[in-house]
C-alpha cells in the first residue's frame, strides 16, 4: 500500500468515525455533509505527525464541546482503523486541546520509502485538479524592450505554478498575451524610425515619451545594414514597416530569452488579432444589451459597481478610442470561449486596481468571479553593493533578464526569483547567488542531490551494482533516519499546499528543510560502512529515496539537479 493511498484511507476512516459519533451519540442531529477532516502536518513532532481540528469544527453542529466530540471520535477512529487494517500504519492517536493528533508508525514510513521507489518521478503527484482546464497568463510584456528582471520573476513563478498545477491533476495551458496594438507600439515604431533617420544625419529629436534605450539604436542599425536608405521617406507604409520590424525584432529576443530561461508557452495571443476580428466591439455591444454599458459625458462606461467594483469604468473614451479595459474584457471572453474553467493572470504591482474591475467584467460575461484569479507579483530590487538599478524601458536604464542569465545561469536565477511569496517584494542578492557554499540555498539543495549521487557511485564501486531492496529496511532506527523519513512523507502535502495556495515558494521552503535534514542525517549516520553491510544497504535505499524527492521537487521548479558539483 503506497503512502498516498494510506493517507487517503486514514482521512476516510476519520470521516467515518465522525459520522458514527453523530449517529450513536446525537441521533437527532445529522452529521454535516461533505466533512473535510483537514489532516495537516504538525510543525512539532511532539504533537504527532498529522493533526486535525475536526472536533472543533463540528462543535457547533453537535452543540457539544470539542473535547467531548474529540474523545468520542478518537475511540471510534481507533476501532475503524483496526477494522480496516490501518492500525499497523498508526502508532498512536491523542486528543489534545480539541485537536486530534496522529503519530504514524514505523511501518508507515517503511511503506513510504518503498512507495517513493515504486512511484519514482510520480511520487507526490495527485489528482486533486480532476482535469480542470486552467489558463495561466504571465509575462505578457509589451514588445517595446527586452525582458527586465521584473518580467523574469513573473516568468519563473508562472512556469513553476503551471508545473505544480499539472502535478496536482490540472489541465494547464500557458499563455502569453502579446500587446502588439495601441499607442505604445506606435511609439516604438516612431522611436526606431527616428534613430534610423539619425544614422543618416537627420537631426529629428526623440519625443519625450519615446524609447531611449540602446537597443532601439541596434534595431535601427540592423535596418540600415539590411535596407540601406530605402525607408528614409516618411509615409504610412514606412510607419507600418518600422512598427512591424521593431515588434518582430523584440519578440524574437523575448522568445529567445524565455527559452533560455526554460519557459515555453503553449499559446501566444495577439491583441492586434483580437482587435482585427472586432471582438472588442462585439463584447461591448453584448454587455450593452445586458445593461452593463451606458453613455455619459460623450464616453461609454462599464457599470462595474453593480458587480462589486468601487467605481464605474470608461471603456470607450469621448474620442472613440478604447481604454485598456475594453480589449481585456474581449480577451478574457475569448479564454472562456476556448473552454477554460479557471483563469489565472499574473500581473505587476501597478495592477492592484485592475482586480475588482476584471472580476466585475467576468461576472458580467456570465461567469463566477472565483473563476478568475489575478495574482500580483511584486517587484525585484537587484542588489549590487548598495546600488539599485532603475528598470525603465523608456529611459533605457534597466537590467535585463538576459544580463542576469549570462551572469548567474538559469537555475540560480529561477531559484532566487521563486524564493519568496510572489506578493512579497524581493531583494535579489547577486553576491549571495554567486556563492558556492551552504550560505547559498540553491547550492545547498543541489549539493544534497549531488552528494547522494556520489554515495551511489561509491556503492557501485563497492558492491558492483546499485543494490536497492527492502530486506534490511527495518534496521533503520536511528533518530536521523526517522527524521529524514518523516520529512520525505511531507512532500505530497507540500505539493498539494503549493497548488492550493498558488505559492510555488512552498516547494522551495520544503526543499530547504529536506536538504538540511539530509545533511544532518549524513553527519550522524554513515551510509556506506565496512562494518555493517545490511544497515548500509538500508540507508542507501533511504538516501536514494531522498534523492528522488529532491529531484521531483526541483523538477517542479524547472531547476536542474546535478549529479556532480
């Protein structure tokens, strides 16, 4: 019986105990339907391995104290697990302060590490998502400049979140919304055109809101070298040429940077394509029919206050142009039309006010507000000594994702971007990121994996082959062995919690703890010993299980797990 099956059966047995308690002790009161026993990992082993507050949550329905309910449920639970043959996996059950605490047995943990070997790359995976179709949109940087480190953080979080949700049984599509329409795109074309003309001696000044970066000059030089002076004349056709060339050039760089960062999108959606299909006009007309659009002061307004927003929003200005909200509503309707059940947008910190209006728009389109999650990814401060660098694409004073990748590589960059909650500001310490020591958390975790691979290579030299069998597993009784097994048991819970909270950094927190536990175990317990081959082979099985979990966790973050360091 594998670990995840045991956990499910324990939860089921606790639900049955609750139902029996109501039936036997409060026959006039029905046990609430859909009980969630909420088995959680304990922070301190003295409170068990798993705990549930179900007794406290049933107290109101039962009109009894949590202590009374808990005592009765515990007794019935013990009978249930014995009848189901689960008592061999539970060492003790205790009621304390309204919490039902469970200690898992040695048999459970031995079963666990066998299950890790059996499931291999699937260990920790679950079907909680039940195939629900999810669209995650992230990065979606305007193609007006190279990707900044702020975009890089979104890319790392979005990609990791996508992988975690898939591991939890969701059907996920990664999407990039290409903002290739509107004033900022026209200004990009104008900026390149001016720099192109400057190369031929024309003194045209750059507009105040033009793009000033050196990359604009590079694009202009590329056009000059390929086309000569063919586009010096200013007209509609040359304007269109510079816009298209600049967008295509920037998107080529963006795609290349993302690929080298390990991020690939399933779908690239063009705003210009949505505009060209008149989707924006259609969705606004439909909303107007439903009574959500009205005229005032020569503009058209979306009455979002009807649906929880703090004020109504303009969708068509008095000059007839769309606000940003109008095409965004059309774009989200397009996602729903493609069959997605759940939309997740990752946006920058300047989009807090966007949440209420888009939640309102989703409801106006006939969908539940909960079907859209907008996650705000906070900015990154890159530390180089005491200096911080501005990231304005217009002034050209920014650090690009490419520069960081060239300096640190994919793994270190991704790890540091993922190391904190996405809604927390991130100070990226580049000096720490370069260290190859235990002070550097990514090095610390990867080194744990590499150290186990070294142990495996040594065992092959000693015994001629990698020996992994269950014959001697019961010999493991040292404290370090027990703690390491307990930490391995937590991985499926960390995976589920990361998906439920939409916080990939939970995987990093877990991997840090696992690496620390392994290094501590390694100090206490000699794995390969000439004096005790049976115990050595048992420990080899254990550390290979730890290596597998480290690899699975790093894989969810798209970070490599080297065999040598």
